[in-house]
C-alpha cells in the first residue's frame, strides 16, 4: 500500500454562530477581527483545514488541523512542502512519517505554529486510513478503549446578562450535563462575581471550571484563584501568559485548586519543561494541533508525572472531534473532554452520521478508522460558497 494522492480543503463556513458569541470588536465587513477581551484574532466564520489522503488500493483517510484563522496557510504547507515526499510512502508507517515531517523543518526552526498544524492534519488522516485498511477503529490501534462513553463539560455560556447565563446553564443541567466551563477574563472581581452567580444557581454538586484566556498577571491570577477556590471551582485554565512557565509554577504552588494549560502547545518537547517544573496540574493538548501520534506521547509522558489530560477542543469540526474521542477513550490519565455545542452542530452537518454528545458524555465511534465519514459532496459545495 502506498500514498497516491493528497487533497486539501481550507474551509471557511459562513453564516453559522460566531465562536464564543458576538464581540464588541466584530467588524462585519472583514473576516478577521481582534477580540478585545482576549487580545486575539478571531474569525466571523468557522474555519478549519481538512485533508484527504488516498492510497493505491482505494483506501483513504481524513485529517483535520485546528485552523481557526488562515486555514489556507496550513493547507499550503501540506500541499507544497509535505505532499511531495509523502507520495509513494506506506501510509501505515505513521510514526516514521511523523518524524520525517517534523525533522524536515527542524533546521529551519519551525517547531510549532502552522508547520506542526500541517503535520497534524496529515497525521490524523494517516491514522484514519490505517484503521480503515485493517478494519479497526483507531482506539483499537491505540491499545483499546478504557471507556466507551467520554465524559464531557459544556464549554461556554455565551450570554451577556446574569439572567441569561443562569437560564442557559440550568438548561444544560436539565439535559443531564454535570459540568460547565465559563470563558471569563473580565477582571478578578467580575470573574469572581459571574462564577459565584453560576455556583449559586447550579448548586454545590455541579462541576464548574474557569478559562481566563491568559489574561492575568501572576499576582492577579492567584487572587482570582483564591476567590474561585471558595466556590469549589475544579480548575483554572490559562491563568497567565502561555510563555511564562515559572509564572505558572508560582500559581500552581500558591493555589489548592488545579491549574490547567496546554491548548497553545503542540509537541512533547513543549510540554516537557512544564511537566518537570510542575507548571500545571492538568494538561490540555488539542488533537487538532498535536495530532494523534504526538498527543498520545504527550499523554504518556504526563502519566509518568501523575498529571491528567483534559483535551482541548474548540473550533475543530467532525474529524478533529473524532480523533479526540479515540485518544480520550484510550488514555489512562484522561480527565474530561470539552464540548462545544454550536461547533459540533456545524461539524455534524459535514458528516454522514453525527457525533453524539448527550447527557454529559460523547459516544465513541465504532466504525473502522476514525469512525466518521465526511459528506464530500456537501464539503465541496461549502468550499465554493
């Protein structure tokens, strides 16, 4: 079996709900805008990169890179730099190919960013193809499923008023969900107030998490953390700048509650120092940025430090979600998985059979490969929009 073709699909889905809701920085005349509360570039569309890899026997696999902005950039790397030397290789040599791709730009200093995102899309497609070629779901190739239902938390309550936030949170609770993560970062007092409102409405047994979106200095992150500890918040995510490893160490030592980081990192090399220094209590790698091969290694390395994994999952669509489910099923140190309701709804429109997340957990796909099949006709139609 050899690889005969690679096709890229940089996708910009227009007219769907904006990730994390409307923002004061939204300019309806442009695709991209700075979201002032988070200082980052966001898109008014849902964007992703899908990759299809075909073998000479007709088997094919789908991959996806988390590409919330500029998916065509990641696609160009796949098409121009990676595809030429992938053609003719055995797609089942997944780990060998990952190392070849990563080594190919080491001398250039591209250890992260768009380069590793491109590697990720290829890697996930190879795992999907491998599973299909042997008639097994990917979780079997990863060593088996420790769980067939994947516990999930609802990510975000995109409402502006207290009444609206409480109402939506209670609706999720009524649907059987037992955990919610709030996307905050509005100031120590405001974050504490919002968290307190939700704790009062949801009760003491409901699991609450907070994402601070890297907004705080180390002292302010500790101040916020102490307020959240009084509310029995499960973890504080991304409290300070992702580059500040020692700052995260200081926050971890100061707080009794767990500190979670990792969505911006892509390889075991980036996670290594954070583990050695105990700069996190929970790691959150994203399969759309690390791929299946590397995320498995990150999880294995974290297991040696007794650190659990709560995979990040934001605007990745169906393929990325399926890859994350297989990883979550197989890893012994899995904690809980993110659930983005509006994003999964869009992703399911591209799948022939939907991914199911209900009553607080995902169902694990059981078909060969990733267990999901893209509606290629609809995908190509959306590409033209």
